[in-house]
């Protein structure tokens, strides 16, 4: 991502649960100017507690439910779709994902 950021401006970052830490959210936002980070939360047996850190809490607040009057449902909770998309991209793009 650091290398690609030389040529591209980032608005959003999507990652899987392996990158679920406040450090990753902060790194993307502060170093690359990413406005939204969507990184699956790995609850680690914490149930439905709110995340304690700033960016993780903000992500859950934005993506948890459909807002009143909104046309589309919020996407948090659709982990299987995200994991499926990551798998599909890895299969199709293979070595060009490198890193």
C-alpha cells in the first residue's frame, strides 16, 4: 500500500480480520489519508461489546445498521461476503497482489 500510495490517493481501505488492530486503522488514516477503514472485527470472545479504541469504534458505528430512511442496509455482519471477495481476488490476481 505504501508503494501504491505514491501514484494513487486513497479514500477507503478494506482488509480482513488479520489486520484488525487500532494500529492498522491509525496507520492507514494518518499515513495515507484514508477516510474510511473497513477491517473486519475479530471479537476474540468479547461478544457484542463496543470496541474501546477510536477508529474501531467509529467503524462499527458507521457500518452496523440501516439508517432510518436509507436505501441500503449497512454492511457490518456480512463477513462471509467479504472473505469470499478476498479469496476471489487472490485467485484471480495471484502474484500481482505481491507484498
